[in-house]
C-alpha cells in the first residue's frame, strides 16, 4: 500500500466531474465500486459521497499504475491522478451525471485495501436489514443511502439559515434533566455524585424553551436530540432529532406564517419544489369526520360520509341499535370495486376490524340499483337516497361501519388508506401539507379513570373555552396545532399557558395535585409568576421529514446509526452489560447476572 502524500490529496469529488473539466488534471479519492478489464485497459468506477467517476488505466500511459490496477478489488481506497477527457462516442452513460467524461489515469495510489465485503454495495442489493445494520459502515457507503444523508444535511442547513434570518437564537438546552414522566417513559441516568438520584434524558426541551421565553430571549430555536423509552415502529426510534422553536408575543397565526415559510424554504432548497400557500387548515373534528384520523393524507379523496340519520330508522338491527345509543353510521364509496368477490370484501372487513369495527356492511352499485344481503332491511326510498347522497356510480362499492365515534373513525380511517393504496390513488410525487387545529384539551383515560392531556399539560385552552375548565373540561379545545405531510404528523405545537392560575387549574384536572405539581414543575410555576409573556412554539421531526422527502421506507434509512425494533445497535452491540465496579460507583444493584 502507498503512503498518503500531498500529491494524493483530492482536487475534486468524483461525482462533480462535468464536460467543463475536460483537459484539466485532477486528483480523485474514493473507493473502488467496480473494476472491469477490456483488452489490456482497466476501467474503474471510483466512488465517493458525491457519486461515481469512470477511471481508465492504459498500460501505455503508466505501466506502474496499470500493474496496481490489475490487483484492485472492490472497496479498495484509491487516489488517482489523471486528465479529464470526453468519453469515446457510443460509451456515454446518460444515467450518470458524470457519464460524458472519464479520467485517463497517469498515477494510482492504493491507500488501503479491503476484505471481501459481506454484501454488494450496489443500490439494488437484496440483503437482510440486520446484516445492513451490523455492517452499517459499509451500508452507509451505498449511493442511495448516502443520498439520504446529503438530503438530510441540506434540510438542516436550510432550516438553520431560515430561522437565523428570522431572528431566532440557537440556544442549547440540557441533556441531563429532571424526570417528569407524563407520556412516554423516560430514559434514566444515575447520578454518581448524588447516590440514589437520577437524571432523565429529555423527551423534549419543552420546559426549558418556555423558561427561555420567560427569560426574554423572544425567539429560540435548536436542532436537538430527544429520547423516549417506548416500543419502536418503522417511524419511531428511542432517540430522535427535533427542530425545536418557541416565540414570544405571538398567537397561532404568527406561528402558522413563520413555519409555513420555513417549510416553503425547505422544499425549495432540498427538493427544488415550490409549495402552494397558504397551507390548508382543518379542525381536529373536521379531520376525524372526513378522514377518520387527525393526520389525514389529502393527496387523494375517498372521504368518509355520515349516514346516521338516513340509515338509523331501519330493520337492520346493528344500525338501529348503534344509532339508538348515540353512535354513528359512516361509509366510504370505493370506486370500481363492485365486482369484488366475497373473499375480497372479507379482506376489507379485516382491515376495518383492526380499528375495532365488529364488521363491515356493504352494497354493490349496479345500473339497476344497490345489491347486498342487507337490502331487504331497507326501504326502497332509503336505498335510492343512499345512492344519490353517496355519489356512487355503477361499478362502485359502498362500505359502512356502525359504532361509537372512536371506532368508526379508526376503522374507516384505516380502510380509506388501504383503499387509496389498493386503487393506486396516491401519487408518490405529490406533497400535501396541512394544519390540523383545535384539538381537544383532554382525553379520558379509561384505565386510569382520569383526564389526560392530549398534547401536553402546558397547552393553553382556546379563550372562548376557558370557562369549560370549570364546567365541562371534556369539551374544551386547545390552542394546539399539528402540521401534517402526506398523512404523517411532521410537527406539533401550541400556544402555551403563561398564567400560573390557569396552569395550576390544568394540573388539577390532570390529577396532578399541588404537592406533586410543586415537586415536578415547581420551577415553572414559580417562573410564571415573574412576568411570563404570551408565547408558543412548535417542534418538527427531522427524521420523519427526511424520510418523507427522500422517499425512504423507514426512519432507519435516514438515521446514520439507528436502533432495531428491540432498541439495540447491531453494529456496537449496545446496550451491553457493564462492569460491577461501575455499578458500585453508581450505588446500583441489578437483578440480572452481570459479567465481571
């Protein structure tokens, strides 16, 4: 192997070579992606983070370089000096940005060798994710994976520049903080110098950014790591990154304008796309009524319609009993599915049952009217009005769920998404942003038999709903808002409570008594008594936005060193056992065996 000398230093990235560089001498550094022999000529596709460049080694140009090239294998690390030239006619590769040029090498240095790799680093590699994560340093070399992180870097830069231009101060908040579990579990960190005491890793900088507003900093922002000890899914990780921001002397409209502007800037800088503005808004109740979820994908229709009044007076016992108990009868018109077999309809019913539905009623639309085993329970004029109100055409399928509000929404919301994908109605090239507003302040916890905060305990109620805290808290709405992109919540926030009396009232409704409130949130309650300004903010999920904008299927594809669904790192074998001495220093004894 060759020493890394000054003459081996890169002058240009492989992926940035273009026809304007023809005739220039360049030095490329990177990894051997492919190697091909053609009648004495050796062709190398050299790869770095910016892309591929074709290098040609001719024995007539350099005998030494050609001899080294003969021994090359994939993933060897090279430095190549040569002249950029146009590719011969008929050999241009239109699929590569560098496909019009190549580098005729005059010298080649092998800076390091590589063992045979456990899987191909081509983009179309079919390899188990567990293998990819074990050898993450190799997986991260793949061009498609690297493109995700180049996109993520552009996203972070765009956000920082926009927020800086709009007067936000980047201020770091603590990573070791106080445990105040109200939602997901905290990750706890034992204190050595305070035996028996624990820090928590922050689930959010929420309290600190509110304190910063009370401190007069007016506009705060931070791209920050947060932690939640919860069960993992494709869109969840134990550690995640937020764009966290807070503003003083604002209402919701100010927050909407500011962060619509941020997302417009992000789409322009990252994807080269212009977003339409203003971003549409739906109230929470309207989103649930029309789409069944509070984060609707609005790239396609298939909206849910309510037929409770029309179908409640019927001999069909299920509908009649649900309506009599104050439930709902709602449905979706599925275009072109009237020819579905009983088995296919049964499969749709299973999707609805995931949301809690007991079954799925259906009617097929024909030129003569509606057909179904249920038609005998309905009057002819009911069936006629049903068809008219649904807007169904011959060949469509009407699908209905009857139950309580939550079950009807969950079941039809799932079914709507399933049908949108099944019928090819979702254009992956579209990006639809949406604000969802006016969330309920509280939701009833059936297990705990008490109110819980739908967002968090520091969210302010709507001014007109403030009296409901005393009389009917379940009907109180919050100054909370979520930003939704293509059916995924990418950001959420609220206008905060800035008065101690209201904050104490909300704590009481959440069954947090005065003593518990003092222990957990005493510093905030005290701070609210020292001239707290009206303030509000939002937090965006960097991982989730990166996943959507890059078209990745999982958060693990846009996090450099992700955890598995069991919250483990296959590359480093974390978490791991620790030495007994370390545990003694922390005054901790574990109940599972620890290896010395």
